[in-house]
C-alpha cells in the first residue's frame, strides 16, 4: 500500500478529510519529498475522490443498517402511510356517494 493509501487507512480517513485539509496533507507530503510537486494535483484529486467514495459507502452502509433495524421493529414506512391515506380517501369517496344515494328523512313521505 502506498503512502496515500496508508494515510487514508486511519479510521474514516479521507471520508472526513476536507478539501482544505487534503491540500495541506498533499503540500506537506511534497515538502517532505514523499510526493513530487508535479504529481501533487493528481494525488490531491485521488485523495478527494477516495474521500467522496468513502463518504458515499459509509452513507449507504448506515442507510442499510437503519432500514434493517426499522424493518425488524415492524414500523410503518412513509410509503405504508401514503398507501393507507389513499385507501381512506377512496373509502371516504365511496361513503359519500353511498350517503348521497340514500333517501333522507325529508325525502320520505310521512305515513298518515
């Protein structure tokens, strides 16, 4: 593993690295002779790219873990609630139409 790979391999590494801190890291590597000046932009680009990828991977992992935990808890999802709301609206419409088709007390003649 190269120097950049090793520098990323500490915990969350590049995922937490800001562009400014990445620039400082690469500049420091250039000063120490670990990276050639002409390679610094490529190294910086690689570092930032790896950071973005690590953040995306972490985000996907956390999202999947949350989904798994919620599914085990048997909690209704937003989609479940939307589906129920649509069903309720349809039932309300049917009830309204049914009520409109039933004669009211005013419509029925009184018996003598």
